[in-house]
């Protein structure tokens, strides 16, 4: 390695340490990811048993943002603490997961208790229909749709 300011001994050792650090961090991330995933699955199961969705599959609803009418095709619980699922940046270590140490943290992790999402089949726009796509699926929270 030819660098302008740093010695090759330093760079060699530094890069070896960083390689080992990345390898060990990957191993730790894997172990804790599995543990947290199992715990989240248990909590999701409990939440599914206790949270009653506002809308049901087959129900007609209207989007409160654009007025489109559609039919609910799927109802699912949307709860995770893994920031890699909803952030564009990749996180490792404990910073990968949302902290939940008080009521404010819980409000952030659960979107203030809004945990149910809906997949809704709506008519496509005219251009999409010209290409043979008659329907599309959108996703929405309870407060983004209304009964019709």
C-alpha cells in the first residue's frame, strides 16, 4: 500500500482489525437478529389475538387522500423494531433496533398503536388500463381509508 501520510504497518494492522470487527459484528448481528425475530413473532401473535381490525377482507373502502374506492384484499399486522425494514440506511449492532424503554419509545415503535395495515385492490389509472393492467394494490393504515 502506498499512502501519503500513514505508514503501511499502521494500515495493515488497522485493516486487519477492521476486517475482524466486521466479521464478529456480522456474527453478533446474526445471533441477536434471530433472538429478536423470535421475540417479535411471539408479540405479533399476541397482538393479533388482541387487536381487532377496523375493516374486514372484502369490505369496500375509500381513500381519504385521493378518493379512490377499492376492496380490502388483505389485513395484516405491521409491527417491527428492525430499522433496516423501514429506513434506507443499513444499521448494525444495537442501533439496528428501535429502543423501547418508555411510553414515548413505544408510541414510536407502534405508530401510536396503529398496527393494522390493509392491502386494497383499486382500479388502475387510464394509462395502466391501456397496457392491460385493470387493478393495482395499494397499502393503507386505518386512518387513510373510510367505509363506504
